[in-house]
C-alpha cells in the first residue's frame, strides 16, 4: 500500500512525453517533491500524518536537492524530517551535511542537527546546530561553531553566514587563527570571505609572532596579513610599544605606521628608555628603525640622570644588535633641533646621539648650555659617562662664554678646537688648540672684580675649581695683558666672535617646541677646509730628456692650516 501511495504521488508530480520519458512540469510548483525512496509507508502511531521514506531518499524543492537514509514527509505542512547521512545541496556552490535536518517548504527554512558541515565555494562551516534561511541566504548558529576559509579558521559561540555576500558575523568568544600563527581574539567580528578582511569591534587582541596588538576597532586581512586599527590601538613588540589614534600594520614587511598623538616607547635597553612622540610615525621591525614627525619629541630616560627632551622636525631612532646583550640606539634629529635636560640644553640644525659610545653630536650652527656657560662652534660633540657629562669637544670657530653672577661681565675662550672636561658634572678643565684667545675676570673672595686678563696663544688651558677659574696656561710665546676693571679697550673686553644667545636657550621641556633661531647676522659663517690639490704628471710633450718634467708649483700639495690639532697636550704643557 505504501508503494501505491508513492506511485500516485509521482503521477501528480511528473507529466510524460509521448515516448514515456518523465519531465519536470513547467508550471511553478512550491510543493516538496519526492523523487525516490526504497520504501514508503505510513504509521499513524509513530508519525501521525507523516509519510515514512526509507533507503536512498531523494527529495527536491525549488532548486534544493536532498539525499538521506530516511525521512518523514508531512504533506499537509509541506515539510519533512530527514535522518542519516543528510546531504542538502543548492546549485553548485552550496551544500549542507548533518545527522538530521528539519525543512519547512513554505518558509524555506532548514535546521540541521549534529556534525553539521556547510560548504559554500571555498568556505566550510562546522557546528552542531545550524539554522539556514534559503530566502535570505543566511545560515546561523548559537551553540558554537567554526568557519574554515583557506588558511583562516574562525570560531565563536554565535555566528551568521550570508551566501549572497559571502560575509560572516561572529559573536562571543571569537577566535581567528590565521595560518596557525596569527591569532585574533574579540567578541564581535565581521569577516568577508571574498576580500579576506576581518573587522573586529570591541576589545580585541591580535597576536602575531613577537607582536601583540590591542585595539577596540580594527580590520585584519588574513591573506596579506595587514591590519588597520583605530580608536587608540596599542602595538607591543620585544619591549617596544607603539600607540596612536590609528595604526596600520604589515606583518610580512614588519612595518607599521601610526597617525595622530603617537607615542613610541623602547624599553628593550636595560640602561635607557627612549620615547618618540609626534603626529605621524612608523616603526620598521626588520631595520630596527622608528620615526616621528609633526611636532616630534624624543625622551631619553637614563638610570642616573634626568630625562633628556629633544624636539626636531623629524626624529629617527635606530636599534642595533637587538637580539643580543649589547643592544644600543642611535637617534637622529633634523631640522630645527632643540634639546633640554636640567644640566644641559642645546639648539642646532641637526643632531646624532649614540647610546653605545654615549656621544651626542650637534651639527650646523650649534649652541650648548650648561649652567651659566654657553658653548658654540661649527660642530659640538658631547660625551657622557653614567648619564652625566664627561667632556665636550667643539670643532672650528669654538667659543665658550661664561656669564658671571650679578654682573654684565663674561669670561670668554675661543679657538679652532676646544675641549671641556667635567668631573661629576662639574667643569674642571678647558683646553684650546689653535688661535686661542681668552678674556677672564678673576673673582675676589668678596665676589668683586678688580681686574681682567686678556691673552692670545697657539694653545691654552684653563683650570676651574668650584665653578671659578683657578689658573690658566698659554703657550708657546703667549701675548697677555692685565687691565684694571673698566680700563681695557673694547677689543680686549669682547672677543671678535663674542655672542650671548640666552634668548634662544630652551628653558623647560615644553619650551623645546618654541623655535627661536639666530638672526642671519649672528649665524656662523661656514669656513670650508682646504683640500690638497691632486698631483698630476705632465704630458709626454713636456718631458725632458732625463724623464718627466717636475710639476708646476701650484700642483704641489699645500698643508691644511685649519685642521684641528691633537687634543693631547704638548711637552711644554706637561712640564708645567
């Protein structure tokens, strides 16, 4: 009797051609169609009005095809339950598998249970209970599920997938693992299987090798491994931290950019902590390079000294030997550099600081200040020891000016090469090599000034004690004079290159942003070093019978008269 019912049902479903071949009706029919079952019967005690289909069951409905081991078809409600190796297909791109499925033909809504596998193009979704709405093309779950898309694996407690747009939404305990290496953890995630972009909302952590990114809103591409992060994200990498209003990160290139209110912190050096700030910057992990610009500010925190603040149009921080115990940093700053620390301040066009040799070099019209002393020249090199000043070398057009307290008098020293030596941050000796000139106002015990000294020599040494000049030595063949206070001529009161630039000096960390440059007339005039001309041989026509003629006198090398002399004292100084 069961097979008879099946036969009548098939008669209603199919029309026959003259040769007896069945064909699908051209009339639109939204009824579920049963194409095959090994057995069909009805048991009211078990399935009420449902028809039982057993063995190689094949059912279709509006472009959907379903095969299973058995099913119960409810003709009145146009629905069925299918069991055992359920395979649901729609076109060539969508398939559903599971242990069982309930399908409502009127609403075209399906529920798949246990060991669910949904495939759409190259995407596969796994869960234990999937709801699928054919009309909207939406598949969703709330019992935990996983989507595998190429090398990307996404798991969550709740999820939605849309076949039309090939996009997915994930909620609660979302985890994206890309290539078995990168992990993204969040609570809400939108994923596009076409573009491979994942958009995370809410607190999110992205773990990639040694890098850790925290953001509240960001996108990540599982193919290119790029990330775009907003709402003040933070990037951590091997003791370094980058923060900005937004960050773009490229893992493959080890490169990230930060925009607006950026802060780059490098704490990988145990002895120093460096911070770069600005409105734009980047960090290149492969090169070990960080850059900041647009109101750029660098901070160097040393273990035994106050913080050094450096401002320039652009700051670059290079890291070397990053994976060793001998890691060090080199900071480049340009242009319009201003630096402040409680014990030293500086202004110049550009600078370089090397943490390995603890050397700070100032270029192009630099000025440095320490206490009431001002040092300037064409190039200034400041050496540190335990984060305190050890020595200062000034090359070419060197000038040291010391403002005396409660007076308008200035001690002055100038020359080609100047060396200033410090002990525990206090100046104790200065040396000058080449064209040395000195103007000195000795202070009496009652802090008064009775006379002043003027001296010219090839070399000069000044000893200082308790911030006062104790003695000086000049030679060989110095020219010196001593004048009562107020009796010296003007040319012996101020050196030819005397200048006092207190109006330029940075006064606080905030003041480094206020550029106050020298006037054009006060800037140092560049004096190029003379080069020895190349020697050349005369042409064969100018040779004599004895050989090549001697070169003309202007082809002979001339000694460079403006090269700085060795800072080592000569024998006469040692014998003093």
